[in-house]
C-alpha cells in the first residue's frame, strides 16, 4: 500500500510543479461559490502538509459539500473511500503501514464517492458528494478515519434542491473522458459521472503551451524529453492543477466547481489498474481541450 501512496503523491507533485510558483486563481472563492450557496451540510477538511484537521469524527449521511483547504507548503492530492465490510482497524494499520509493500485487495472493493481534486497551497477546492452510512478514510500521505451515520430520516435533514444545477456533464469511462462542448470560459459547476467498470478520477491541469494527449502519455511512460528553456515538448513542471474530482466508483456521480481561464487544459486519471497497478493515465486515460475567450473546443 505504501507504494500506492507514494505513487499518488509523486504523480501529484509532478503535475503540480514547484510549490513556490504562484498559481492562477483557478478555484472559485468560498464567498462566490455556486456550490456553497446551495446550502448542503459541509464537511471541512483542512490539510497542513501530511496532517488533516476535521471538525468531527462522525458525519451525517446524505448529499454533502466537502471543502478542502490546503494550508500546507505542497500541492495535495488525496481521495476518500468507504471501507468494505469486515475490514478491521488492525488490518488497516498493517495494510496502510510503512512496512506494507503491496496494495491490499480490499482497497479495490471500497466505494469511492468522489472528493475535491488536487489542491495547491493556499487554495480551496469543493465537491458535492453522496455519503452513505459506513466507515470512511481520507487517504493521502496518511490516513484520517471518520464515520458516516444516518437513518431513514437523513434525506429530509437537508431542505435544499436534491441535485445541484450544473452547466455541463463530464463522463469518465474506461479509459477516457467526455467533456461538454462547447464550454464558455469562466466558472462552471460540472456533474462528473463514472460510467466505466473501474474507479476513475478527474484531475484537471492547465498547460502554458499547446500539448497533445499523446505527448502527455509519452511523458508518463518516460519516452519523451521534457521541454527545454528555449521551447520544445511539454514538461510536467509546467502543468498547473485546477481542481477536479477525486476517485469515483463505477455508477457514482459527484459535482465540482472550476474556474477556467483561456488556455490549454489536460485531464488525467491516476487511479491504478487493480490487476497491473499501472495508473490509468499511463494506459492512455488522458484528454486535452482548449478554452478560448468564449468557448472551449476539444482537441482531436
């Protein structure tokens, strides 16, 4: 399991580039957020390097707004899942401990309801997800457990619209993405749904120069040279995360809010294949689209 954690963190930092580089304001502010205005119960997760702060260890079931605030010095890329029945605390400690060398089989039997995408230092990302009763873990460099409780009266506890209003749908499948077209530059609420047979994620990053999906896959496989100061091919150090949705199980739907400035954007999925443990992005799950002043056009 340690290998999986290191893989997720390593790839997240590669995409983020140096933490000292100032990032564009790619995440909507809390005061002007369309998702915040819906009035869903909020679960605040504050990340400070490899530690997490959560206000409660018990959370009510139902549709929930997860607010991820990164107050650390590094970009942070984690995910959330509901533990399968029968997985004990002792088993978690062993399987997720520093001595673990392989991914536990129960990880791929877990339920992933979605999570805020990769978040740069000083930024906040939001996601609306459906939490069902059970035991959960927030996983990144370390694990933070909590419990979701509820009963038949839980849905009535949230007197708001049952479904967030979105201006586009992003579909995840084995192994690619489908984006709304066209997309107007600016702030968007996207409904993200996984219609594949494996868990997937939507990691969005902005590139300072045009790039193709093939070039990104070549970078992941180590078959391409990185860009030089005088130009050339793309470099992972140039890519700037702009949010997205964390691991999402097949059939699950979550909502994210992104603010897209004109430019070239990359969508990647770093969820590992359950049999080979190869990240989906290295298997070709990469998409590129460009956002102009008024519309976004997918790149063939």
